[in-house]
C-alpha cells in the first residue's frame, strides 16, 4: 500500500510469460473507471487488468474487450 506502480511485481522471466499489468482493488465502493485509468498509467507495454474484490464476494478481473476476445478465440 502506498507504493506507486503495479500492484503485482513480476520478475523479468514472468514478464515474458505474462503480458499483463495488474491493478488490485479491495474496497467496498469502487470507481471502476478511475481504477482502469490507474492500471493503464502503470502498464507500460502490457495489457492493463484491474482485479476487484470486496468483502464476502469473489474477485473479478476487468480486462479490455479486445483482450477478452483474443483469449476466447485462442
């Protein structure tokens, strides 16, 4: 908490295998558009993904629709 940049720091080897940049939010109320902008700011050349969760709920991933389509096509 309180650090700038990505929330999940990947090793150089993992960055080659995982083309995603993660922004994680665990809050009861979330401005999803603000979280997406934060993820985009931190993503460099990778795909921004926002992981969202609140108490007593399952986590979800917010990904760009182009990436979602690519994933279901593969």
